[in-house]
C-alpha cells in the first residue's frame, strides 16, 4: 500500500489481477513477472509558451508488457496524469489488448498538463518536445502510442511528424491519426461503437430489450458522445448526460445531435434547452433512473459512497477503471451486471490496431469493413468472457482478467524468461 491508506491506482489494478491469478493458481514468480512494468520513462518538458513564459511539464510513458507483441496505449494530456495513474493505465492496456486478442502488449503515456489552458501552438510545441524525448523508445514494432483523454488526431499528427524526422516517414508509429495521414475510418467513434457492440451482445442474455431502454451517460467527451449516439440510434432513450459542469436529466429522452451542438457551442450539456429537462450537480448522474449506465469520464467515479444508489441493471464502462473494488463488491451483491472497462472500451484500441495493420500493409479499409471487423472482435471477446465467467462462476470483470492473464502468461511462458 502507498503511504496514505487509499490504495494507489496501480495497486487497485493489481488487486483485480490477483483475484483472477488466484483462480488460475498462478505462482508468485509469475505474478511478479506479469505485474512488473517493462520500462518506465519520466521526462521533463520545458516549454517556451506563446506568452513568452518558460514552463516545465512532466511527461511519462510506462511500457508494461510486450509478451504478445509491440506495446500499445494512449497518451493522455490531463492534470491527473501522474506516474501512478499512467502505470495503472499501462497495465490495464496489457489486459485490454489480451481480452480482445490483439497482437499487442500494453503501455500508456501522459503529459501532466491542462490542455484547455494551452494555446494550439503551445500544445504543438509540447507534443513535439515529448516526441523528441520518446523517439528512441517508441516505434511501429516497439511501442505505438494512440489518443486518450485530452489528445486527438491533431496531436497524433504532430507525434507522427516529429518521430518521422528522426526515423523517416513512419505512419505506423502512432494511431488515431487524421484520415489524410494514414488514419483509419471509424477510429474517432470506435470506443463508443465497440461499447455499443458489447451492450448489443449482452442485452438478450440479461433479458433486456434495447429498443426503449433508458440510458444515462457520465461524461460527454469522445467516448460518452459516441456511446450515447449509437445507443440512441439503436432505439435507446438517453435520459441523462453529465459533464464537468453538471448533469442534464430529461425523462423524455435527449436528442444527442442537438445536445452535441449545444455542448460544442456553449461549453456544456447543461445549456441544452429541453422542456422537461432538469439540471443537477454532476455527481447526481450516477443515481439516475435508467436501465443502462455508461461511465465515460475519469477513473473512480463509482465508489462505495454511491454504488448503492445506482438504479441501472447494466453498467457499460466507457472510462478506464471507473469502478473502485469496493463499489464492485456492492454491484455484484446487488446483481447489477458490469461490462468491464478492459472489454467494454476496447473498441478504441481495436480500431487502432486496424489502423496500424493498414499502415504496415499500405492499404485502406472502408468504414463498412472496420465496423464489421470491430463487431466480430467485440462479440468474440464476449464469448471468451462468458465462457470464463461460467467456468469459474465469477463476474465478467474477474472473467476478463482470467482470459487476459491466461493469454499473456502463456505467451510469456513460450518466449521464456529473458
Ligand atoms: N486510449 C485508448 C484506451 O484507453 C486506446 C489507445 C490506443 O488506441 O492505443 O484504450
């Protein structure tokens, strides 16, 4: 445990790892081997801002495991992106890529900053500085960064351009690029679409009719918006959406496109003008009267203090580690089904993989192919989770870790300890 009594994010992930490792009877040596990160980089990034100020930021890249292939994972620009958080997210990427059976290991990076406070030019300089520090450690066959919170196709373009200055034109070094620079169709919406495929797959198993099902979405960033959009397109009624400024609840259902316009123009969903809508504190989203809850914001938003108030029957985790282990116990006890993050939000990295494959083969897939293959990956992974859940009589999160650990442990064994 860390100094404070609250476990660190990395300890929390390892707690989940150990629960599944117990079921698999994994030896202590194997556990150490599989949880110890391969490499951790911390760099200082001096930036001469447009205002003429010098500010020094911290940047991280934690490369967790490469037993199953090059390491893969996003880069986050966020004030909370410290070493512990990035380390936890890097290990989650190892388990995530294994759950959906992509030939990758896991990594994660971040710059501890608030991108909203930086100008476009400052962000570009900071990104390029980060790429300069990282260029010796990343690469199409080594470690392939992608987008995450606070980063987007623009940032990925700068990363690719900077890396290419050192190594020659290398579109396969990052994913989530703009289409014009070797990005893939469907990458922007991929996490939301993958989450939808997961929900679509489990719905009949839990006797849920998607048409008319009521949905609450926490967070209206890229993941939250697209998840809401696809669920709504399938006939669900999105009855509540929140962002940092508050919760907007509307029992009659929200028009997602109109909501997006308002959020873009006015800065928050709470400015939406619906006749029967009410505005509440952002934390109240969790307790919304709904059938499906989609946490798509930061980690730790479902905790012991609010898990008891959840009214949804199904939780589909769009965010990474939104549920604390204590909350998990409460949800299991209350019979609420959880589609865990390392499965439910794996659509993003899956389409990143498709992008990388297209880059390496110098090919282009159309949107229809991307969607078809993503659906197949998400449905196949669900079957693997379901089988493990039945085999060990456990919840889907534990089952996901069982599936992932088996795959990574076997690859590590076959490669040998080196
Ligand atoms: N940031 C995404 C995740 O947490 C995907 C990263 C990537 O595409 O490499 O899964």
